[in-house]
C-alpha cells in the first residue's frame, strides 16, 4: 500500500491511537493484580491484599470472621465466612455477592479442575461441593471439625480433620482413606510443585511435609498456631501465623523471613492466579484485530 507523505502525517496519530486502544483493551480484559497474596484477617474482619513486595491494601472489609479463600479460573475470589455462614464471591474489582448461605461455620475452600467449589463445613462435619452455578451437594460427612482443603495433581482431595488429628484423602468419587494420623490439630494444607503435601499443625507449632507416599518430616517449627498455607509461583511457602499476627515466607530450603506483621488474627491465604499464556494470546489477537479494522477504515476515509 503506497501512502502519500501528506496522508502519512494524517495516519500517524491514528496508528498511535490504535496502539493505545489495543493495549487498553488487553489491559482491561486481564487480571488486575496477578501474583498478589490475599489474606483473611479474622480479628479485623478484612481481606488484605499484598503485592509481591509486601505492600498492603484493604481488598474487602466489614466481614464476620472471614476464613478460607480460593480463586476460580476467572479470577474471582471466594471467601468462607465462618461467622455468617455464607460464602461470598468477589470480582477482581472487589464487588461482593453471596454465592452460598445457610452453612455452619464454613472454613476451608478449594476448586477442583472442573471448576466446582469444595467447602469444609466445620460445624456440621461435612464437605460440600458446589457447581459453578451454586448448586450444593454433600461430598463427605461424619467428619470431626473439617478445616483445610487441597487437591493433588490426580484430582484427589485432601482434608485436615482438626478434631481427630487426621488428614483424609478422598478420591473424586468420594472414597475416603487416612493419609496421615497422630497430628495435633491439623489446619492448613498446600501442595508444592513436586507433589509434596505441607500441613500447618496448629497445636504443635510445626509445619509438616509429607511425600506422596505419606512419609512425614518437619519443615518448620516454633510457630504460633500456624494456620493458612499457600505457595507462590517461585515455590516459596507462605504461612499465616495468627498467634503472632505475622505472615511468614519460607524458601524451599526452609529459611524463614517475615513477609508481613501487625495483623489481627491472620487465618487463610490465597495467591491471585496469573493468566495462562493461551488466554493472553487470544486477548491480544482479538484486540489487534479490532485495532487493524479501525486503521483500515481510517485509511479508506
């Protein structure tokens, strides 16, 4: 296409505007803050958001004993509210809606690969499963104060049974087996990229690491009622320590540092997921297509 110098001067600002348009569309359609850490602060009734560098902001407030946190694939945050018996859903911008109600001290949350939400109902002794549309069914019952949840790569669900001191493993069909026993008030769970399970042992002040075969070792000790656990994208483990009011960060080798302090009963943690490359690619292609159509129309004008 041959463009005269006079027309090229006219087209140049159009191309700049089109480029800005493409970038703005892509920016509006991606997650706002991928990689940020979210923490439910039971004492203050807030959910705090932390940047990777540790800068804190308030994501939500006015909650009633907020507990478990989990993100779905769309980047919406779900929060189990032990005090009200509700599960709330928050958009990336912080708009809240009620996803489920009438629960008995909901505590832990986790999504399976199909996008269904699982919830440990501490007061009733059940694990409930919710479809993306909110339909509830009972996945497991007869548990003793169920608390933490985590899925392994095979889709099996692991649950800390606070009252019995066990960690139970459930197949996708609901068959239960005992993965570990003899623990002291087990709470939070998280898997690392190697498939090892980490457990925050509230009563002992330890974090235990379990191989896929169930062999246990002590990863960290001397903590004050350790509770929520979560791994970041680089493989560091974060732990909510409600007794001290801190969030600790551990390297894969177990070196501990204080990531945040001065909190009021930090309970549960979740990292905002980073969008997959394929999703970003589709968004970029779509935005580029819209921009090129705009440019073509301007050229013909």
